[in-house]
């Protein structure tokens, strides 16, 4: 999981002012709003992929807002890497379009008890250089996540892994130091990628660099990568599973940060498709005659846009101030205006996208319904006053290069000011903003900062554990609560989805009070696919598996 910084087009200042006005006057009147009607979802939630494709000579796709920093699948968990590298480096398991776990390098798996996971490897599996995938390769690959010199972005998922060892020529056993039924899902993400040990060790620090590359077992290999403008994949001629082989001979990913340039490329056909599209492209792409813009419904992604409390000192130290700010936010107005209706109000960080298709959906939905409230500036102002925080300054950091974050920061500033706070917003260049997620010293100067966050698959327990437990990789503020910690550990150790939900919702109740993160909106899925191709997934699963293999000619 990681923050994303997908650029968005700027909203006209007049519309932004109207939105702020709506928030400020929400208690006294309905207020004005420049928002257009929300675009309707145009596919059924049960539909998880477009029609499967046939053989295709070449495919050109959006690789998101920048080129990958490395071909090493563990280095960076962000949109470009997770969109592309899962097609090259196969996981132990594979996440399907409906988020089910399917066989990959492991043909079968079982969890005989809460502390052991046994993986039986497929003897057919070979790397792109023809060498067989061995248990030793799998053990090495998984343990890379615990190697501090690798600095895996998925290391937190391995926090409770006590050992990974070969227990047979084609078998690997993972042992946990506490009950854990959540780890399995990691093996269907880049955190479960298998690389060839001999090549990785021989490459040393150059492993994954554009000039050295990687050796993996996926349906594609990297044909060329200039590190900046384009990455070209070619179909792996040694790919070992014919049923999952790629349809396209070559796949070219291009990286367009500007939303207008992206919309033009898709409309003209120079790009044949793209995920994670800026909401500002909706109008143009809905009119495109060379393809279709697919728009998901509520809960169609596991993304969430939140305000992260960076420290529990200063302006946001008192929980009542955090509650007041959350109470005053006009989430519906933000979703409709800043995101052109392609987002929904978010009242819990693990919103509908994390449980919409869960066996425990009814439990989650009932609890979530109780959190849905209208903005209430009058009571928010009273909370600020009761906390003795009237006139107190709070600071919000945001990515200055992402216009939607600029606009959202401005709305939060105006909202905070309206309830008696004095909000200072600080726009940060990309590199400085990115350091907020990895460097405590960089965060020290701010009370809070915005994030476009996500999890690769729907699991509320994992999302909350990432920022509300001591070991969470996104616990940037040192938040701790014994009850939350205990509930999430019990959820981790629960195999039954409804029992797990019970513990998750216990934690959610406390997190709604303490608000170490303040949820704002949840984006909807947006996919554009040219008429000349088909097979792309309609879910956020493209961030976890080799989705390209299914894309081909109609």
C-alpha cells in the first residue's frame, strides 16, 4: 500500500469558492454548489472484466503519471510499479479480477493452522531464462521483504513471519509468530513476487536498474526501458502456463503526467487504454468515438483520500479538534465538485470498497451507515471552543504538483477557518511531499498532510492495521490504543470473515473517535479502453496481478 500522486486538472476558482461556500453555510442553508450531476456507473458491479481478447501484435497503454523507479518489484509500491511489474514478476499466487486468489508459482496452498502456511509449487514453472523455479528461489524471494538492504515497500506484511523455509523439493512453508490469516493475500501482490535468486545475487545493487533488469517467471519480460518516457514489454517465449500466456506480442507503457495530454492520447488512439484516470478527463473521454470510458459505482476501488494526522502535538493534539474538523467537512460537495462526481463521500478509511463483496457485508454496511452524517459547522465550532482551540493554528501539507490536492487543501483551510481554527496550508514539491511518508524528520514540521491512499485488495483489517497498530507501515504519528491493537490482532487471527468483521468494527469505532486519519472521499474506478482492444479488468485488481495477459483484439 502506498500514497499516490496522480495529477488532476485544476478546478475553476469560482467553482472552488462555491464549494467552500457550501461548506461554510451548510448548517444554515443548503448553499450553492457548482457540482455537475455525478456520472452514472455504466457497468454492473458483478462484471469484473471486459470481454477476453484474442492475439494482438501490439498494445499501447498508460503507465500512469511517471515511469517506474526500478524494475525490482519490491522497491516501490505505487501506481506505475504495481500497474506494470506484476506482468513481469509473477507472484507465488495470482489475484484475479474479482480479487480471488488463483494458482501461480504455487499450484496449491493450505493453512493447516493459524501459524503455518504450506505452498506446493508448480513443477512446470520456469524463469524467463529457462531455469526452473525452485523452492530455494521462492524462499529467497519472500525473505527479501525482511532484508533491510532491499528496503521492501511490503516489509510490514512480513512483520509476523518468523521463518520461510523449503520443506520439500517443491514445497515452501511460511511460519508466523502469531495467528495470521491475512498474510496469504500478500502473496498475490508484488510483495509475493518470485525472482531468480542466482540473477538477483549476481546483480547485487544493480538488480532492477534499467540497464540490468530482473529475471522473473511472468508472462512478459522487459524489452526496453529508457527510465523516463516508455517501457516496452514483450511476450515471454518461455512462459510456462499456456492458459495464462499474454495475447499481445508487445506492450508499450507511456507516462503522461498532464491530464489533458492523457485525455488527448486516449481520444486520438495513440494510447489504447488507461486506469486511474484523472476525473477531469471524464467529459472528453465520454465523448470519445474510438472507445469506451467505464465508470464504476460506489466502492469500485480500494482507494481512499484522507487527511493524515502527522503528530499528536500542536494544533491537532486534542481529539475534539480532529473530530470538529471531520464533522465540518462537506464530503459530498468535495466528491461532486473536485472529482466531477467520480468519487463518493468517505466516512471511514476502510469504506465500501474494502467490504462491498465480503461475506460480512451486512455487518460492515450497518456500521458504516451509522457514520454517515451531514456537515455540521455549528457543533464543530462548539467542539473547537470546548477544546480551547479557537484561533489555534493547524498546518496541512499537500502535493503542490497535484491540482486536486491543492484544491482540497484550500477547501479544508476554509472549512477549518469557518469553525474557529486558523489553518495554514503548505504546498510541497513531489520529492519533499514524498519524504513525508518515509522520513519522520520531514513530517515533524506539519500537523497533518493529505494522501491518496490505497490497498491492492479489499481487506479492512489490513487497511486499518497499516496505520493504527504499532507495527503498521503507515503509522506515521505513533498512534496507539490497546483496544484497537487487540481487536486488529484478533482480526488477523480470525479465519471466519464475520468474526473478523466483528473485531475490525470494534477497532473502527475507536478510530472514528480518535481520528489518526480523517477520511474524506473514495474515488470510483475509471477505465478507458479503445475499441480495438478488450480484456482489461474493471476492478482495482490491476494493481496486484498480470492483467495485461488477458488484453487482446476483440
